[in-house]
C-alpha cells in the first residue's frame, strides 16, 4: 500500500488520504484530535454510515487503542452536517 492511501476504519474502503477524516491520538499526551498532530491515526470516510458504524461498534476506539470521548464523535457529526450543507448549496 502506497503512503498516500488510507483505509476507512468502518467500511474498509481504500482511498487517497485526502478523502478521509483523520483522527489522531496525539503523542505523548494521548489526547484525541482531528486532522493534525503526530501519533496513532485512524481514518474514516466523511459519511454518516461510516461514522455511526464507528461509533456503535467502537471501531475508532479499537483502532486507536483508547477510549473515545463523546465529544470527538460530536465534532465529527457536526463536521458532517457542515459538509452536507456545503454540498447541497448551489454555489458549491
Ligand atoms: Zn467508510
């Protein structure tokens, strides 16, 4: 697998890194954050199906070897809502 390819933790689709959201368990603090930071990372499609599967089955937690606070999922859902708004805009 080339460096620019990543796999979704929910549907296991492989795609370019830019197609996914990145969730990072930052080293050494262990804090979870989105997009940026050094540490163990998980990738997920910006889709409600993948997000809800990751949440229900704790895929994110398993992939990152940590417990995922509710706030992280809230951020992702919020971001998803924003993305869909942008996509449905006629100016997009
Ligand atoms: Zn996916």
